């Protein structure tokens, strides 16, 4: 029962080490000669978003992925636009931000909250999210679009510079046996990316010593070795990793779910002492990986 509650909290959240970047993203000129200062863009974000920079490190993550003004970037599970709202002004008028959601038939597997009304809304998600994202745009910002994995429009083929999966792979892996959703998603990724295009991954990272069954995605965690092996098996080259989103305080056992930690705090809502322990750990330990389409 607790597992189901935590899984639901995680999905609701969607809708509400070693390699470092060598070129700073700030102070890059866009195609119109205007300075695109990533630091200033980040400073202008809502306080609630900025409060999580110490765990999400958007500047360092964007730099590591090599995202620059003028690019076309796919933001998977963009929700309310945490990364999209940063990318819109940063990519500028020659850039494009494209939201990507899970396939509707995969959402059906979640059960619980994924009732008939929820699934009907998912059918129109690309149009709804695009309309919302248009409202986030300012003058000179990137254009927007959206699609569901498994239903990528043909015109997107070969146009994407960076395809981002930020805390989005565990459910794809979780339901791989039911419908090859991870495999199918990577087919879309490969089709969408330009030659040499990048896949950027930020994912809850579990200990390599934990059970493989535990790390299949149901608990939110995957193993870094597992992700690298799967990406390489599907034709992507591993470029490198960064520890920018690592949190060594997060040491989950085979009995733990990622949603015990902030911001969900799913196991400690009625236990102040346990909640304090989870808050002292902070958000999850996360792998940050970079792959290339050959």
C-alpha cells in the first residue's frame, strides 16, 4: 500500500561523475548578437524553483549537456515547465523547446490516479501543454511544440540537438516488459536527433550493490551501469558522466523508495522525527549522463 501511495505522489509531482563542462553557457551570443546570460535567466525564475537549485543544479546540468542558444531541445515530462521555462529565453528566437510525454497506453499501466478522465486528458496533452508553454514565452524566446512518445511527428526527424530525460527513465524501464516503452522511446530519440545529437540524462541513482530487481524502476532508482548498458545496446555512444547532481547522503537500501525523500516525504508525513532525517538527507542521489547519436 505504501508503495502505491509513493508511486502516485511521484507521478503527481510530474504534473504540478567526473566529466565537467569546458565552456560556460552564460555570456554566449545568440543568433541576433544578443547576450544570452544563463545566470540572469536562472535568477529570474520563481523563488520556489530557485529553492531547489541546490539539488537540481540547472546551470551546471545545461552546461554539461552542451545546450546553447539556437538549439532545438526536447524536455521529457516537462510538467509545469521547470526546465522549459529556463530554456525558452536561453535558446532564444532561433531555438525551440519541445515537450515530450509518455505514451497514453503506458499511462494506463499506472492504475489508481490514471482514471478515464486522466487518460482522456492525456490524449490532448501535446496541444494543451503547447498552449500553456506559449503563455510562458516572452519576446525573443524559443518557439514551442509537444508530442507523446511513440507518436513523434515525422517533421521532427533529424532536427533535435539535445533530448533531455530528467528523472524520467525509471517509469520507462519499469514498464519495459509490458510494452517495450523504454526501447520504443529510444527509437523516437534516435529518429529525432541530428547526427551527433546528445541525450542528456538525470536519473535517481541507486547503489550498484543493491538487488537488480529493486533497481528496475518501481522504486524510482536505476543503476548507472544499467542505464549506460541499455543506451549502448540501443545504439548510443556514452560520452561521460558528471557528479553535479550527486548526493552521497542518499544511501537507499533494498527496502527504500526514492519518494521517502524531499519533496515527496511520502513515509514521514505523520512522523516528525523521520521527516527530519529525510530532510537532512535531501533530494535523491542522481546520475548525470551524456550520450551521443553516432
